[in-house]
């Protein structure tokens, strides 16, 4: 099976460099018409220029592909709506959205200014919300869509100095979970990609030998699968240095302990049983938690 995107239109945000650039080039190489979005700011989100997006568009066109540049900030919903209109006016549809735009404002939580927390959440989370909202009606109408959110191991598992980034990245998983449910009836598949890649965002954080192994190109296959016609949905794919993993939000079987005055003490005593991962499940919706709790309560309430 060959993955191709002939006749499809893709929007990739933050595609002026690093991982986003590789995403845009790979989609174009496999036949997609690509709108290359990039604010062109610094790693911390300051400044802006459309030059980076223009350069990627030039690369795609030089290779025989079709591409357009866009310099909208994903934090500006009106500009994002205009970006989607730009793609639709040129090509008539949008099949794929890769929410890749992001910034870093790393500091320990004790030293972090709230403005730096809010800005990172605004770019990563609200940026993805704005872009997804701007294509949502269109994808529902055409009964087809593929949305890839860029999450991170910093959100899934934590990382010192990245409380803002981690919170935003984990929030994208929650957004993906619900949008995949709501989009299912119209074949809108929504997934998350957790990349480990050496880009401008990771400069100075890793040794040179490690950075060399973590080429952004090595992450791209996971994005192509998540954006393809045969993509899964509600999947968190992790990728780096040629290795691919999946992350899951799981729930343990749990233990019924009742609701009387001594329940807190019983819970403390049996916490290891509650957290025991034997037989854990991957719930298909939030109702699974309540269903498990009610089932155990009814089971223990039944006469014996």
C-alpha cells in the first residue's frame, strides 16, 4: 500500500522550518497541495515575517508541487479563518490540517511569569483550536477530514521547566479525544503526534550526537500515516530517530470501597490495589469511568 495525497489539500502550521517544514515537503512530495503557514517569529514567539513560509513554498514548487504561503498567527482566529479561505479559494477544499505551530518559554514554575504560561497555552492549545474550528464545518460538509495535533512527551509524562508547554500539550490530547468522537460520523479522524526531533525548539538541550540521530525527517512517517485516508482515529503516536510507539490514557479496574465515614482510610490502605495496572483498559469515552464505578457499586449493593 502506497500512501499518497493526490488531489488533497493540506494546511501545515509552523511550517517555515524544523518539523513543520518536513511535514509540508513530505505531503507535497506525495501529491498534496500544501498551504505553508508560518508566523516567522523567534523560538519564543516574538517577531514575525512570511519569508520562512515563502522559502518552503519555493522548495515545493521547485520540486514540481503546488503550495501557497501564509503568515497568520494561529492565535488570531480571524487571520486563521482567512488562511483557510485562502486554501479553499485556491483549491476548493481542505482535507488535512497539521497543527504544528508552537513556541517555548521554558522556566521552572517558581520563576515563570504568568504571561509566559498564558502565551504558550495560547499558541499551542488555542492555536490548534482556532485552526481546527476554521476547518471543522468544511470537513463536516465534505464528509472527510484528517487533523493531526502535535502533542509532546512533556505533556504526556512531564518535563522540568515546561509546566506551560506540558499543560498545553496534554490539553491537545483532551481536544483530540472529543473531536475524534464528534467527527466520526463524517469521517473526520483526529489524532496526536508526539515527536522527538532536533529542531530550533530543541537547540542547546541535547548533545550533538543525539541531535544528529533525532532528525525531524524521522518523525514524518508517523504524520503521513495519521493524515492518510486509512488513518486511525483517537491515536497518540510517538516518533523519534526511527522508532515509533503509541501512548494510551488508561484506567485501572479499580476497587469498590463504599461511601461511609471510613472510606478515606480504606482508600489510603488499599491505594496500591486501586492503582494496580493489571487488566487496565483504554476507555473509548469519558462515560467509561462512570460506567465502571456504577457497575461496581451495583454489584456490591446486590443482596448476597
